[in-house]
């Protein structure tokens, strides 16, 4: 019987994969047989992760990209195709959050930066990659979102709005492309021990408060989310599309 969790020979692009959740997802998928593209803004960081995957016996290439710039996004897809072949799995993980404070203080420039990097770039990638998936009989797209798109907040409202938009984007793409066997899903993590969320978990008081409010009594680790991404990319998830998989240790139900 075919192993429903294997990704042998699949080409996977993971944005924001030089560290944190994106890196974990890329490393796990590579261990399952995928040929992975490591992509973030810094070439050196991408190369280091790709080298680590190769040392572990996997296959990876580094293709730097700032997802806020359309020309770089187009180059990412073109270079991936040239180096590894057409994309079978697209993981949109790169995101920004330049504002910490109330929406009343957010500038137009900051809001545009958040929406461009977190939402518009995902649509760009989808429109560049999904038609090819459909023509080849199917594929999988996973958007790494956040429970900030589900819960209200008084400090990261712009980020939360962009993460809620992820959910709507996934649902609409899933409806449009489902007839061609392309699946699109979101993962919505809670607090995870990454550089992106460092300000939240390095504060001892905040960490204690968050941990006490979480049924599992801990915050997440990158591999907690990376494994879910790999699952959603695999044949085991072939009947799941348009969904939000919440991975937060139970904090939203606690």
C-alpha cells in the first residue's frame, strides 16, 4: 500500500523558510521525499538551510525572494521550474507585522505593507502556480495563517486582518480549483517559539499568562506546525480543502 504521508518526488516551494515554521515545514517535507525550495529575503540564510537539508540526505535549493515584490515572486516560480520542475506543493508562510499597537495609530503605509506581504503576495503565488498544478492533475497549497485571524486583539489588529483574509482566500481558491484536484488549506497557529513572535514569548510574565490559559500548558514549537503543513501537502489529506486547521494548544477553546 502506498504510504499516504510520503511526498516522494514532489516539488515544494516554501516562502519564509530560512527559520521558524517555514524552515520546519521544509525540513519535514524534505525528510518525506519532497524536493524543496528554501526561500526568504536573505540569500545566506536560505543557503544554510538548504545545505542542512542536503547534509541530512534530502534535496533542497535556495532561491531568495522578497514576496512583497511581484518581479521577485515571478522569478521565484520561474527559477524553481528551471531548477526542479513544476511546483506540486506551495506553502505561503512569509509574513510581516511592522506595527504593535491599536488600529487607530496605524498609518496607511503600514497597513498597505501588511496586506501586500501577507495577502496580495499569496494571491500572486497562487495565480502563478495553481494553473500548472491543475493542468498536471492536482496539487496542494497551504497558507500559514494565525489565530490572530480568529480572535480580536488590541495590539496586532492589522496583522489579524491580514490573517483573516487568508481564510477567505483559501476558501475561494479551494472552490475555484477544487474541480481540478487542487486543494487549498490554512494552518492557524497560536503562539509559537519563533523569532517572529519573540517579543511575546521572551517576556516571562506574558509567557506564564499565555501558558496558564492554554489547555496543553505550553506554547508551540515550529515542528508542531511544520508537521501539519506536511500532512496537508500529503495524499493523507487528499479529501481536505478550504479548511482552517487551528493548532494552538487549545487556547481558543480554553
